[in-house]
C-alpha cells in the first residue's frame, strides 16, 4: 500500500517537474491543446473500461478515491498526457515514415511497459479481461489522434 | 424508458446540432479549445462537489465507474461555455458585460434546479440555486481568462 501510494505521488511530482522543466513557456498553448485533446478521449474510454470491469485500479492515492472515481486519475490526467505532450513536442516530423513509425512504437511501448510492470508487481492496476496489447493499441491510437488534431490546430495559425 | 434517459438522449442529440449551428470557419479553433477547457473545469467542479458530498447524481451514465455525471461535464457545461465565449461582447461596456455574465450564469443552475425537482439526475444534499449560480459565474470567468490568454497567443502567431 505504501509503495503504491509513493509511486502515485512520484508520478504526480515527475509530471509537474517535466511540465515545468521540459515544456518551454512559448509552447504552453501547444501543451494545452494536447492535454485537452487527450482528455477528450481518455474520459469516456477510461470510464468505459472500468465500467465493463476489464481493468481495476485497486489502490489510489487517497483511501476513498475509489468511492467516487474508479478510473485512474494519475495515468489518465498526468502520466499519459505528459507522455503525449513530449511525444508531440519532440516528434521527428522531418524524418521519413519508418523512423516515425518506430517513434510511435517506442513511445507507446514505453507507456505500456510501465503499466504492465505496475500491473505485475503492484496493486495499482489489475487487468481482468484486459491485455497489455489492448493498452499498446489504444495508446498508439490516442497518440495518433491527438497528433493529427494538434497538427490540424497548428496548420491554420501560420 | 426512464425520463432521465430521454433527457440525456436529448442533450446528446441537441449538442452536436448546437455546435454545428454556431461554429464558423473563423471561430472553430477558439470554439473547440473553449469546449475542451470547459470539460476540465466542469470535471474539477463536479469532482469537488462529489468529494464534499454536496450533490449526488443517482441516475448516471457510468454507475459503477464513477459517481460523477458524465454528460454534465463532458457535454452540457462545455456547450454553455462555448456559446458564452463565442458571443462574448468584447467591445461592450461594463454594464453590458455584467448583464451578459449574469445571463449565462443563470443557465446551468436553473437547469440543475429543474432537473433536481423533477428527476433523479441530480440530488442536492448541501446545495441550492444560489451556490450553483456563484460557481457558474466563477467557472465562466476562469474560462474567459483562459480562452482570452490562449487567443492572444494564437493571434500573435498569425501576424
């Protein structure tokens, strides 16, 4: 229990540090576009998978968080958006298709890996019907959608 | 079917139409960012309400996953917020702006009170219209500050 809560607190702290150190001030609006577009997807999807009891998050940061919101606040609103923001800010747009594809696989893999390790060794995530490759696929899909949206948003501005 | 179900269905059917009728090519980016940011504010607001047990949503979309009302923060508040920003009187005088705030501030709490009286979509524990009105004004103000800050940066880049 203590270890799980420390990890969640760690996710919070790391997210804030990354947001503060690695997102330049002039990119603040870009970060907002990405953060908000990620939420647009992760709210319904995150709630749906919990509602269907495919995934469970037995331990949350505060003891009775699960009374109010069984979906994972820290993955969906901190870890994942931060990953997606960095993904987009450092996206290799001048490269060719293969490096881009590799970049997708790598970042989505990084995120899926963290989730998989946490599911194995902690009580933070429990997969019921869920499989790691569903995470891998949905993370990649949401990264793709947010990237497309971000590019569309920026296109009209210059 | 329950009347609660039909109210939610009407909201889900009406919101896309309202969005479609009010979005123009010239304002689509502002409209969308407003919509998305309203979702965040409204989610936080609902989360605090539930945490402090001020209200309850007995009939809701994800009864197992959350005690929050999904439609409320995902569609209803954002639509009100979007319309608020799109028709905001930027050149209006003080009185006009104040009146505009008061007008939009009444929409959400009034809907909420009516729904609380007649359905089980909302249930007030320690809540009333006046509190809803004040929090509605605060949320609209936050939204205005954010969107105008965001817009300023977008215009700078367009020059």
